[in-house]
C-alpha cells in the first residue's frame, strides 16, 4: 500500500526493478482497486503480477502490538506470511517500521545462532556507501549481540556492496581499545580471537566522524547509538544544505552564484538523496524483509527491491550461517566448572 | 601552551577577549620564553598579564592517569590549581581533554548534589546554537545523572545563550514517552514531577535529526550517545561540504558557479566553523574549567574565554545549586518501608 506515498510508488518501483532484473516476479498485497489503478502505468509488470486483495492496512501510527494482532488481515502481514510459506523469496514494504519488524520477527523467527535481529542500512560517505547496524531494533546490546551484528553486517557488505573482505569496526567514543562500554570491549576481544578465518577485516573502533570518512565498510553498534548516528547525520546534512540555500539567497551576487551552481548542487543533492541509499533490512530472520523509506520515490523503491534481489540471489542467510559456524569453531571453550570435590 | 597550535593562539585569543571584556585579567602558565615571544604581538595584555613559568606540558598523547601524576609540574595542572586556590576564577585550556577533565575533577571535586560532572558544548542548528551534554565524560549514565545533566544544561543555556526558560529534551530514538532506555524514561518522569518550578521547559524526547532543527535549546544524553552525535554531525558536515567541493570541480560551468558562489560558501563556512561555537565546559565542579578545541584559532580561543567569562560573571554554579535545591524540594519522598508488624 506504499507507506506515506501510496501504491503508485511501490508499483512504479517494481516496474523499474523488473527492467533491471528481468527474473523478478511480483505479488502485490493490498486494496485491489488502488493496485489496478496504479498498474495502468506499469505495463511490464501489469501482465504478470499477481494481486492479492487485502482490505486491512497497517497505519504509520499503529503500535507494533496492535499491528501484530491484525497481522493476517493486513497487506503487510500477508506479504510476510508469503515469505514464511515459501511462496515469495522476499517481502518489501514502505510501511510502519516498528510493525514490520514485529510482524517479521513473529512470523519468520530469528535464525539459528542469532539472538536478536538487527536493522541494517547504507549510509553515504566520502568514498562508497558504508553499512551501519543496528539502527534501532535493539536499544541495549551485549557483547554477543554486537559480535553477531558484525558477522551479519559483513555478510551484508559482501552481498550488497560486492566487497570480498569488508572492513568492520565498532562505533565508539575513541579509537583506543579501552574506550567505550564493556560490551564493546568484550565483543572486540571475541572478534580478535574467533573471527580469524572470516571474510572480514576487523579495524577496532571508529568514532562518529569516521562514518562519513568511508574508511570502514561496516560500522557496528547498538540500536540506540546507531539510530542517533543515522538521524544526526540526516539532520546535519539538511542543516548544511539549508544554510547553503540561505547563503545563496543573501544578495544579488550570491543569487547569480546559485544560478551558475545548479549543476553542482544537483550533483550534491543526488549523492545525499536517501533514495540512492534506500532499502533497510531486518537481518537475522529466516527470510528476507526489506524496509523502503516511507517517503521514498519510484527510484528509491526500486533500489529497495534491488537490495532484496541481491540478498536472495546471493543467499545472504546461508552466508551468515556459514560465518557463524566458522566463528563458533574458533571460539575458546567456556572455562570448565570447578571439578566437584567430594567431602572426605 | 596552546594544544595543537601553540601559545600564540592562546595569547592572541586572550588579547581579543580582553578587547571584548575589559575587566578580564590573565595569568599565563607555561614555558616563559615561548609566552614572552607570543606576547610581543599582544600589547594590550602584555603589560598586565602575569606569567607563571612551568616547564612541564601535558601532551595530547598522555593518558589521564599519567597526566594526573604530574599535575603539579604542568601548565595545565597549575592553571587548575589556581582556580582551586581562588587565585583565578576560571581555567581555559586547549590541551588534552581527558587529562583536563581528570585533573579538574581531582583538584576541584564534584559540586554538591551532582554525582558526575558532564562535558557540555554548543552545536550549530538551523536556528540558534543548542546546548548538548554529556559529550563524552560518562559512558553510561543512570536516571539521576541524566536529571542532573538537564539541570546543569538548562543553567548553561540561560548563562551562555541568554535564554530565560530554555527548552530541554532527552536525545532518544523516538519522540514517544516509552522509547529508549529505562534511565531516560525514569529521568523524564522525575523531571515531569520535580522540575515544575525550574526555569526550563521540558519537551520530552528529541531524535538525532532534531538536534540540527534547533527547536530544542538543551539536548541531554549519556556521554556515549552525545559523543557519537557530536562527532557524527562534524563528520557529516565535512562530508556535505566535501561533496559540494567535488561537485564544483566537475566541469567548467560548475567552476564558474564556484567563483560566483564564493560569498555564499564563505557564509556557510562561517556558520559551521567550530571556532564560532568554541568552548566546551566540564560542568558540575567547584570551579569553572573551559576546554578550547585543540585546533581552534585566535577567534575560537577568544570565544572559549568568553564562555568562561559568562559562566563566572553570572555565577553558573550558584544557579545550579539553587536549581538542584528547588528540584529536591519538589521531589516525592522515597516510598517508606513496609511498617514492621509484630507477630501476634
């Protein structure tokens, strides 16, 4: 049903994604009249798409608990059920993030070896995009959670960014090993010990300003700090472009400067456009669920479908399973309990 | 001794600050020959400044523990001792932040009613600057710490931004009351109950993108998230201006655009220049200690001295003491223990 923007964006995005990946087929869940109307502008998929009429829609204001109770009478809930039943390989939605995560976790269950799924997405940097997780699914995390996020994030970077051996670091308040929380220090020690044969390079810690520098491919943190970092970055990008717009309005000379600068400003807008980094994934489930930004446009939704395509065709969940086994094999055995001594 | 940039910036900053605030007098701690050489360019303060020769300098690479052991043989340590002895009303340093905080806490002690001092500073927004704390002094914080940060941050905003009733909010991963950690929820409940007569308006929660919007005057968080937010904002501002610079280099047309845009770009640079928001304060001690950015220029150091001037002349510590008493007076008494019931 298309989040804040309606089915046109979902269907337009599907049409565009179908052009890029001809093997894609779509099943569209939602109110059939609206879907049919939107399909008029999407001839490529109109002929082949399957429509499943569902009256119920999860609203942006619904609490996750409310949404779960109505799961099987909503388009979002049934799309996830299709993944569970093996009828679809991935679900892509522009709807309510909290509801999507709750429904997906309940229906698909957390995969073996993962204690908590994490929300992962790409952030723009001065180099290529970087992978950041968790972006808000888990407010507080222990060392085991962080290690699992690192393994999942590296698999995501290999799959979506096409890297062989992504560079991984923990988001921290200093680069030195002793900085930050106990959870981070313990997680770093675990990775140094047991991630020796994994396809990743562990860099230690990266500070907040290191995200945008782009020297780290995968930035791992708890959902609280990750969400703060993501939204602070969004807010700051708007601040700088807003101040720039004000500066161009200041005088006749600056207004002339603006006219001559439009190609450069368009290029900047394009690089920062969230649509070009769209497709957050709730990673660590038995199935692929991708969240498109609620305000994404057609290109943005097509990119979210592209992320789903990459995760499915490259079978990210098997990669994660393999990496977790590799990690477990190198992990030191827990200290054996004191031998019981019988009383003499 | 001037952090990364040397005594010239400290003394140039003092000269500029003296121009703005004629009542200021300076005592300069450090290697006398270097100080005398720098004073040649600062006639206004050269005549009246007191020089205390100290050979020892805290280096940027010194660990706080190392620095503390040498406190009384370093310029930084002795400047703080002068505040402790009442010979100076404030110490301003561009040196090692960790060492400055450790030395200041040890020498000046935490003020009554405050469990942990916090690092506070201004961040640029689309409106005026906003106050953010803690920026990294305390990795993990409980509800009491957060409440105390809110009280101190509001007093800072009244003092440095000249606001009557600053708007205060907790940095969180959603605006709803139930979001985030237990510490934040408990702190919000405490503020709603007991901050009723304080000169502040409590807004609840603000998300990361809300910092730059500038609708909140004081943003309160633990030192981990605060440091991540501050540095992510710095990194993103550099990313956007870096991408813009690249965009202007793309073609002849964009290069012409750049030439016409220089006034607008200068205005932008000015608004984002950390020197115009300089002067972090380690708040909650019995004394005023201001940290100037290690790479600040003369104007930046003068602004850090200006922050010290405002905190001293408006006696921020008495304001905080008064607010803490007011808060304690409205605080519900802790639940009384179950009355003991004698066995019949």
